[in-house]
């Protein structure tokens, strides 16, 4: 499973659980006999949990989609450039106990304007072939040159 699909899946879990809490609390408020409810657990707590989990899951999905669309746009419309690898840095994120890594790179766009970029988090096998000083391909956004997408060798 790619990282993008993972984030959709991960966010979807929280969204489904949150909507489930909201639906259950609505069902309890509408259909349950008030005398049968547990008086020690307020129903608003389930509504709050549903709202928080739904917002959290929706936010993860929103950002996964936004980053994916941005990368796709840069792949199609970006200016092709050469960049120099400056570092291979460990990501703060591990997915399924697999550490992710970033390829950090330097580039100039427009010419004479030095900028820094970083790949999306990648598996160790994907970054093993890179070392500082290597030339790599990237695409930079013509309207926002500080945005770039890593293409590799």
C-alpha cells in the first residue's frame, strides 16, 4: 500500500468511527427510552467524541488529498530542474513499523535564487541509492518557486 493510500485509510478509520459515534448518539437521543439510559454517562460525551474523531479523520483525508493534488499538478505543470542532494534525513513517521526517509536537496529557481526542498517520506529501499552531492530531477512550481516535487534520478 502506498503512503497516500495509507493516509486515506487511516483518516477513513477515524471518520467512520466518528460518524458511528454521532449516529449512535443520535439514535440514543431519538429512539431510546430515557429511563433505560445509563445516568452515569452523559450522551453529549458520545457526541463530542464523534465530532472530534470525524474532524480528525476528515482533516487527515483533506491533507492527503491536497498534497496528492499538488504533487500531480507540479508533475504536469512544473518546471523541470536539476537539484543536488544535500542530506538523507529520517522522517518522524513510521508506517507499519517501516521507517520513512526524506531526500533533502538544493536547487536554484529562478536561476541565481537558491532554494531547499525535500522529498515526501519514502521507504529506506527507495533512498538507498542517493547520497549527498548526487544530481536528481525535480519539478518546481513556476508561481511559487519554493514548492517542488522530487522525481529522483
